[in-house]
C-alpha cells in the first residue's frame, strides 16, 4: 500500500475501519483479491512478480498490510520480498506480538518498509525506520511512505475526511472508496523532499495517483465488526486510473 487510514477501537460497531490505496507500476502483474487455496480463510490480492501481497485478511480478525518507506539510498536489489511479510503472517499461526518481534530482528534483510499485523487481539507496528516494534492502542491513524505519525499533505488531508466518514453508525464503503479516489495534488511548498525530484513528488502527493506508467492499482476498504464478521471491498484500476472490477467479500469467523 502507499497510503492508508484506519480506526482501531474507535467505532461502536467496528473494531477496525480501514481504507487504503495500493500504487504500483501498471506493468507489474497482479491478481485481484480472492480466497487463497493454500491458506484457508485468507482473502488477498497477489503480486504475481514476487508472490506476496500488500494487504490481506484471514477470517474476521487476522489482517496485515505493508507499505514501502521512501528511502532511496537504503534500497538494495536482491533484498527479501516485503510482500512476503504479509502473506507469512496471514498464513501462519504466530501472534502479532511474536511475529512483529521476529520481523524487527530481521528488518535489515528487507528494503525499507512499514508493517501492521493484527491477530484479532492486538495490532502491532514494525518499521525499518523505528527503534522498536510497538503495539498500537485505540485511535485513528494515517500512514504513507514515511513512518507512522509523519503527516505528509495527503495523509493529513485524507485523515480529516476519514474521521468525518467514520462518525456515523453505518460506515459506508462507497464513501471510503470515494475518499481514496481524491486526485488533488498538494501545493509545491507543502511537498516533502524524499530525493525523487519535484515532478514525482507532485504526482505522488495525491491520494489517488495517476501517471503514464505508475498509479493507483487498487483501493481497499476493510471493516471488522465486534461480533466476528466483516466486509472486504477491493476496487481495481487500470492504466490512467480507469476503473475496473469491484470485488466484495463477506467475512466470518
């Protein structure tokens, strides 16, 4: 994922409300969200190049998501797949705390990342760019390609709308998908300088990204309720942001 918002234990009906965009090169082969036959109960998309995934859920409690951290000097060809972090957690049995500790100990084997893992009991955050893995408490969070708590313009903008959208009893997936389709770019004087050049900073400053070769490939909403059910919605996009298929999965124990 490249930008995401989530509310943990802040809604009367939902333990988790999540909305996020995956941005990627259009040429990178991808399979849409679907049940994984090798991991019963898992629903996730699949990166057909490296084999992992960016976001997935198992049942209505176990979920994980990864974002890259934009740190070009730290990027190494041949590093282990960050998408495997998500698939390994979803298909495994380790607690979120134990998995987070293992990943943090091995973080140097991966290119820069942020990882969230939740086993239904606790949500843990792990990053190559923090001093330790940490559990997250109730709250509303936004995350992009910097560490948690860094509010790039699109994170701040998205959070303001996200918080309004979850103040209702019946959270609407379509409203969250509309939020994720916001293509407004930030003013130049608000852009971060991550070493990729001004034109690319401008392009990536929108919640919904489009360019000639790179852009938002999928928008996902995940709702996990307190009774053990939930909903997973993924809307795919093609080159230039052309809408594709929307897939919906009702989740259960």
